[in-house]
């Protein structure tokens, strides 16, 4: 099942960029650890956690993307 993800709270201005940075700094380590528990390989967990934030960045730029 594919779901369209539309941007909900970022519009790309400076305040939104700061909010995205805050979200990254607050949740990056937790997301990484969550993934690491499931894949048991540090490099893979790092790659996947970066993909999570990459998808968030794409969504916040106003581009819809199927996932």
C-alpha cells in the first residue's frame, strides 16, 4: 500500500529550518538506537536513520512522495 505524504508543518522559511534542526537533534539518537536494536549492525542502522530524516526533509520541502 502506498500512501501520499504531504507536508504538514514546514514551509521552508528560516524558522521552519530551525525547527527541523531541533527535531533532528532531539530524535536522531533515539531513532538510531531503535533501528540498531532491530538490525544489529551500526552502519546499516546509521544509513536507515539518515533515510528517515531524508524523507522528512523531502516532505517538509512541499514535495509529495510515495512511500
